[in-house]
C-alpha cells in the first residue's frame, strides 16, 4: 500500500513523496469548497490543504534534520491523507537523542503558531466574524491547524511523537526493549479508546488513524524485538569465540617464498 507513491523532489537532500490517495483528499476538499462557494471556494480549500501539508513537511523535516545531527539518514518523507511520515533509517537507542529528534517535529508546529499568531490575532479575538473564504480566514485556519497538530502529536500513543517521548523517558530507567513494550501497551489502550471516541463522534477518518496507529505500534515492537534478539545472538557468539580463543598466543608468522 505504501508503494503507491509518487516521488516529487528533494528538500535538504531528502526525497519528498506523496501517496496516490492524497489526490483523493485534494479532490474531496476541492469539491466541498466548490459546493460551499463555487470556484473561489474550490481554490481556497485546495490551497488550505496544500499549505497545511507544507506545514506537515516542515514538521517531518524537524525530525529529519535533528536526526541528521546524530548521523541518522532519512530515506524519504511520505505524505499520506492522514499526515506525514519521515522514514528514518533507524531510531537512536540513546534516550536523549530520541527525545530531541522526536520533540523537533512538534517544536516546528509551535514555532509556526508563534509566527502566524501576529497576523491571526485580530481575527481570532475580534468580535467581527472573519470571512471563511478569505486570506484572513486562511491564516487563522493555518494557525489553529499547527496548534492542533503540535498538541495532537504529543498524545502518548506509540509510535506517535508523544509515544516516542514516553519511550525515551522510560528508557532512562528501563532496558530499551522493556521501555518499548510499555510504551506500546499504553499506546494500544489509548488508541482503542480514542478510536472508539472518534467513531462515536462520527469522525471516521480520525478513528481509522488511531486504528492504524494501533497496528503500527505493534509492528514496531516486533521489529525492535527482532533487532534485540539479533544483537543478543551476535553478542553471545562473540563471547563464546573469545572464551575458546587461546590466551596470550600470537598469530603465526607467515613467510612467503619466491613467487
């Protein structure tokens, strides 16, 4: 499913790609805008979604560029209808590194809120209603969208940013695999509760998102478990090899005769 993507261009050397289903999202919001306000509403709605996903890209670049400081490469940033995904080659097992990499994404959103707020302030707190399909309405929508995105990503549902922050904090006191296990278990419970709440409210897209997160967390735990088992296996092989190796013997001297 994730293979149905289209490569666009590179940003800071990182490939940006968009999933084919993203076009359906643009079509849906374009149609909604057209129904509400004709052609201006269509262009306004598509523009809002496009700018919103620019903010999503900036969020993922926050993760990616912070990861680069720790020598972790990002294969690509993939845009999906439910958000963005920075495909890091690996997650550092140092809690401080994972914490900084994770926090960098929401920090970008809160920075964007601070930059947009001076332009949206009057419209938000004014008694006069700002026209929805207007430049002022666009700025207000983007300001609220970044605030919601930043806060939403801090919900401790693994592997969302909040869940990774929770894992990093647990890893200060627990082994990395145990920290992952408990972060995933808490994330599973919260994702089921939040999915049920979203479906009860009639928000089927949000409900589907939390169910996707439920299975994504379980998949990442299995990956972490396999990696831990491989590391333990090779560490044991190295220990056994060191135990049977002669102590103090120098390697034999090889003398080559004339060729």
